[in-house]
């Protein structure tokens, strides 16, 4: 997943020399990474590492201070149709007066363009998307009456209704129930089997090897990126979760990373050379 | 003046007709706009803008020496816009948050306006009298031309909302997502703000700067109580605005020395109060009743279960018990109410000796309750466990 310019077919997402800063403090520093077609990639890193900022910048929601993002070789503005976005559930007010189906139909708005209203075809596509996440029975339900996991699935269905080639998801697994987690995983697998490119901001280190084939370890800079088997190592994780200021992890970070590494080792032994003692 | 006389006056009296129409249309416009302001959590934007308009009105008079509404409205428009721009500059360039920035702009502009107004009143300029009507509004000053202008704005607002319905909905619910789809969030912001400023400016004569803000919050707050659908909410909000506007204007015009603005605001406040209390689902009264009903149902279920367990232990689920024995399960009045309700349901009966017992259908109901419980909660009457529970 290194950046390379000599490829023939343009990559789904190519990020070059990207730096983003709020005021003086850089949130992302010199990011070079690309995402290949048909991959499921987790973006992992501590709080404040710039994970959400990274995908928001890809989506053109945040203006970078330097560098660029290319979607199939062109700026985002020219490729919107190919990109679907699942924002964080907490980013909207769920007391908004509307129902689940209506929210999913919003996924069709980009295709409809100005003024035109969703038609029969959009209605069918929205229902189909709701079915894929197991929410067809809740189509007419007022969104404030849905559980957190159900709301998350509605957002996922909305992105599916966009019928895009690239899916960017911001913490879809955050605080969801087991049913929702399974529904999301099933959708991820289906998207992969259809050759879609999926990038997910992810919190739970334990499930990374199970759910994803690629991983980007991010802490303002890219610490490592590539296939999970190669880069999801204790050493890389330690470097990712180490504090930026003095190079040593805080107690809290050590504890969370350490615990996870131990359980990885205890589990299927996928992470070699894990040495919890060192932490 | 009785109601019939008032109604006939609306048709025949030129001033009253203008006032009622003007305030009604203002209500419709601000009602529709308030829906979006409230849903976008920008309720205070109208507040800040209406207050910011005051120095614009006074300065326009000082500069031109004229009191024609058009000139003063222009001043209000410029000042209101300046206020909005200032809020946006403060939030983007400093660490001051949006609500604080609104508060700052509101206070500074309004204070400045009041200072100018007071200074002007001390200047002994005869023509300045009447400017203070922009503080609290004076509906009687409304002429047909004003009504026409308001109607024009009303039609423009409603047409825009109807045409760009899908865009308004998406941009209000999830602006970031709208931006990724390519809809211009910034332009929408400006358009909505411009419409709100226009409504504020038109409302100045009618209700004044102090209370125009209420018209940009209250109708939507009331309407939200009654519906879960955006379309219905906008219609209701406009309706509430119209009723309060026309109603308040008529009341104040037909009563001596009652200011228009406060009267209109009192009308919309009454609608808000009724909505908060009595709207189905969201209303406080229904929520309270629902809670009482739930509590009563739980108490009934609890009593049924305990009587079943004790009776079962004593040999037969149909066993009867004196009232005193049941008092160990529940406090006095609660127990009597629950027993009475269970008797009504046909689950318990009172025999000639004054003893309470389960009916066969009561036994079935108690067993159903126990079955439905999660296993951990259900304390089925296994002899040992039950004895401990009853004794303890």
C-alpha cells in the first residue's frame, strides 16, 4: 500500500503528501497511503490520531493544508457518485421528524440531483438496502424510536442505497449490539465480494484480524499500512499507541494496548512475538 | 366589543383587516422558517438578528432624516446581516463558541441601538417620535402596501421550501452528508439566513425587535410536539404562527393600550404551553398518565404473582387469604387499588368471609407472567426457595 505513480489503472483512493491542521497543530502529517480495489481496510489509532479527519478529508469535508486526495485518479468533486459515506451516528440529531425509510432514501439524493424527488425505483432501492441490514420491518419507524444499533444500520443502509464503488465508514461499530455488529460484518463481506473498496475507522483492535484484510495504523502520521498479516504486529501497535510527546505510552494507552495484545496472543496466536512483559 | 362585532370589523374595517392579514402572513412565514431554525439548532439566530436590527433602524433615520418604512427596513436589513456575518467571523476566527457569539452580538448591537434611541429622544427632534415602536411593534401602523410586501415574501418562502423540499430536509438533518453528495451547504446556510433576516425585517413593524425572536422559535417548538413528520410539522408551525399572529394583532387592536408584539407573543406562548402539556406522545400530561398506568400495571402483576406463590405453597393456587395477610406484600392504599383493579379484570375475587383469592383466569394469568419473565427473575414456587422468600 505504498504510494506509487507508475500504475496504469488509477486506484480507488490515493492520498499523497496529505497534511491537515486545525490552526497551528497538525492533525495529519504527511500522509501517503492508497487503497486498492476490493479491500476491506481498518483505520486504527488512538483518540486524536486523526482517523475521522482522514476520511473527512478524503470526502472533501475538510480542506487539507497540503497534499491531495485522488479518487480513481481525479479530485473528489468529480467522483462523488462513486463514494458513499457512513458518518458517525452521533453526528446527527435523531429526534429529527422523519422515519427510517426516508433517511435511507437520502442515499439516492446524489443520483437524483437538484429538485427531483425520489421515485418508485429509489423507493425499491431504499427498501432493498434496509433489507440487507435486517431493518425492513422498521421502514416506517420514527428514527428517534430506533435503538442505537438500529440507527447505525439505517446509516449503513443509506450508504448502500448510494450504490457506490467506495465506502467510507466512521466508527460504524461504535457502541452497537451484537445483532448490528453481525449485520455490519455481513454487509462488509458482501461489499468485498462485489469488489467494492471499503475503509472503516475502527476502535476495537481485537476484531481487526477477523473483520479486515488490510489495516492502516495511524497516529497523526502513518505508522504502518498493508495487509493485516504483515503490519498488525505488537511492535507496530506499540508505536501507534505510544504518546506523541515523549515517545512513551501513557499508562492508559499501555493498559489498553497491552491487554489487547495479550488477548491476541492467548487467542489464535495470530500476533507473533507478542511480549506483554515489555509493556 | 363582542366577538361578532370584532369579526365583522375584520371584514369592514380597513386597518383591522390589514393588521390581521399582515400578522397572519408574518406568522405563516416565520412559522415555516422557524421549523428549519429549530431543527438546525439555530433557534437563537433569529433572536440575535432581530436585536441586531435595532441600531440599523435608528442609524438609518439619523443618516437620512427620513422615517419611511422602506429606508428603516433597509437599515434593519443591513444591520441584521452584519450581525450574522459578525457571528460567523467570531466563531471561525476565535475560540468563542456559537451560542456565546450569538449572545455577544445580540447584546452589543441591541445595547448600541438602545443608546442611539435614547440619545435621539433627548435631542428634541420632533420627527423622531415613533421610532420606539420598533421595539415592541405597532400593528396599527400597518398599511395595505406592507401587507402586500409580506404576502410576496410569504409566497417566496413557501415556494422555495416546496421546490427545494428534499434539499432543505437533507441539509437540515445531516449537512456533512449533504456536502459529500455535492449539495452546497454554505449556499443553503446563506439562503436560509437571508430568508430569516427578511422575515425579521418585515416583522419589526408588527411585533418589534424584542419579540420577533419568539416568532422564529415558538411555532416550530409547538408543532414538533404534535407530529413526527417534517411536512406536517411545517404546516402546523405555519398554522400556529398564523393563528397567533392574526389573533394577537386583533386582540391588541381592539383593546386600548395593549401593545401588539407582546400580545402576539402571549398568543403563541399559549399555543406552546398547550402543546407541551397535551400533545399526544410528547405531551407532559400524557407522559405522566402513561407512567401512572405503567406503575399500576406493574403493581397488579406483582401482587398477582405473590398471591399465586403463597397460595401454591399453602396447597392450592385458588386458596383465599384475609386482607391482613396480603398487607405484607404491598402498602395500604396501593394494595387496595391493585386488588380492586385485579377484581375488575376478573383475576381475583372477594368471598363472603372477606377473603381474597385468585380466580382460575387469575391463576392462568399469574402463570403466564411467570413464564414470560427471564429465568433469572422468575422465582417459580419450588417449595424450598419459596418458603425462604415468604419467611424472609
